[in-house]
């Protein structure tokens, strides 16, 4: 398969995986709101029957429902940003913003595996000019690789940095490294993504650390 | 009748447990499989209501582990993801028999609990 075919195939899979994960999160938020609203109804029914109810309890439930709507709103914002990442083939992107988006997108699947993913940005705001969707996909692949290197619970850190005229994304696993030899990285998908976004990757420390470098945007 | 609810959404599962209790059904809740196994080791439950995706392992795998501890326990699965047909197929393969798609109506859940205990 040629590069474009690989990007299309793997991109569709990535889009599907992320969309499914987000829909699951939204469903959970809706289900929680439904139960909390249902509990309010139950308490009000009890009050109608002459039983004493605690008004603070109702207020607390209202606050919790509000919290869930805020959570769902944040999830939908991330979905919207992700969906719009395919709009333009090349734009100036804040690297930390992109890293935070990928972190949010991967959060649920990571926590299912007992994994935490966090972004560190010690350097000031760094911008690159490339295709946002493909860079997000590449970073996703890096995070999946880092997570696969760990045994049991652990954490993956994405550090946004720079070196000279290059911007860097360092994806680092903490926790116990697996005894298994690391899989090939970059594979054909990652090679196609690196090529598409104009980046290079180095793998260090038996697969514990990946560094993706691409030119900083200076315009 | 004692029910164990297993879902990583703490607010969801704790509220569900409270609503079941208001309807005369004793319900405990946990948010991960290790807690579920601990609870079942300590005391018996008639029914476990499991999310298909719990942290670390699948709901189907957890079901098998719980069955080893309590072979008479019945199971109901809940899911918020995937196609209904995929989910149903997986659940039937696991022999669970009952499944619900989130968000679940409390009356429907109670009906399923009673049905699964009748079987």
C-alpha cells in the first residue's frame, strides 16, 4: 500500500477509535445525569407523600448534575476540535494545545488500562506548521506505544519542548518497563505519518522514550 | 435480594444503588474489578450488574472470575458503547443472557433483575 493509502486506512481507524471512545464518555455522562435527575424525582415523590426530605440534598444533586453538563460540554469541545483538525492541510498549531487535546482523547482508554497520561510544557508556547489531524494521530501512536511498553499501572508523560529551530514532543513511560522486546517503531503507519507531518523520531532507553522533532513555525 | 453494581463511573453507580435501595433492593457498588472480587469473596450477592468495560479487564472476564467464587450468581451487563448487535453477541457468548444499553431506566433494570433471578 502506498503512503496515501496507509494514511487513509490508519486515519479512518484512528478517527473511528476516538469517536467511539468519546461517544462512550458522553453516554456515561448522560446516564449519570439521568440517574441524578431520577433521584431528585424520587426525593420529590417522597416529599409529596409527606416524608421529610433534606433540601441540601436536592441542592447537592442539582450541583452534581451541573458538573456533569460541564463535563459533557468539555468532552464535546474536544470532539469538535478533533473533528475540525481535518479542515486544513497545513496550519500553525500550538504544540502544547495539540498535546493536551490528544491527552484528553486518550484519557478514557488509558485509564481503563490503569494508565495516566499528562502533558508537561516547561518551554514557552511553541508553534509548528503542519496537518493537525496527522500530527495528532502520530502523537496518539506514540502514546499507545509508550503505554504498551509498561507492565501494569503506570504513567505516560508528553513533554513539549524545543531545541534550536526544532520543536520536540517527548513521550515518556514511567513505571515498570515490560520484559518483552519493544515492537518496531516507527512501523509503516508511523513512517507515513512522520513523512506527512515533516517530522523525525528517535527511540531511546529500550523504548521508554520517544522524541518527535519537527521544525518550529517562525512566521 | 442483594445486588452488586460494578462501573467505573462512581457518581452513576452510587446514585443507582441509592435509587434501588429506595425501592427495597439492597445494592452495593464498586468502581473496579478488584473491589468487586473482594466484595464477593466476603459476602454473597444474587445478581451482579456489570459494565462491559471496567478498568483493567473486560466485564466478561470479570464475570468469569466472579462465577468461580459464586457459581449461583446471576449477571446483567450494561454498555454505553459499541453497536447493539456486537454487544448482544458478546454477551450471549459469555452466557450472561441479559444486557442493557445506557442510559438505563431504573424500572427496566429492576425488571431485568427480577427476570434473571426467575431464570
